[in-house]
C-alpha cells in the first residue's frame, strides 16, 4: 500500500532517484492508499549522480507516476502472491 508522504524509488530513465508521493489519483471522494497500477502525483526528491546535467526532471519537480512495484503482497487470479523488495514508480 502506498500512502501520501511515502518515499518511492524511480525505476525509469528520467534521471530521478527518489520520489515522494503527494496524492493518489483514483475514483472516489477520498482515497487514502494506492495499489499496483494506480497513478499518483509526487515530487522528485533526489537525482541520480551520473545524470544530473542531462536529466529530464529536476529536484522538486511535481510529476505523475504509476505504481509499478510494492512491498505489500498482491494476489493474482491463479493464486500466486507477488511481493517485491521495494516500492517503485
């Protein structure tokens, strides 16, 4: 589960390293937690050291992200539980 103020790793090549969740974008009036596949809004906290000059994002930029991996186990229809070692966007 991903809550607001959660720190996540960035797993794409945009140049960011860590991402802080600001809000979970879901249908409903007030959503508190996000799962795999949900879109969230957050800010870039730190940048990768090698790509600081060529990165597509800068520290403090507010960007959209898709939750790709979570530490909490998720169950598939065939009964397999999948759990990752980190929370990634």
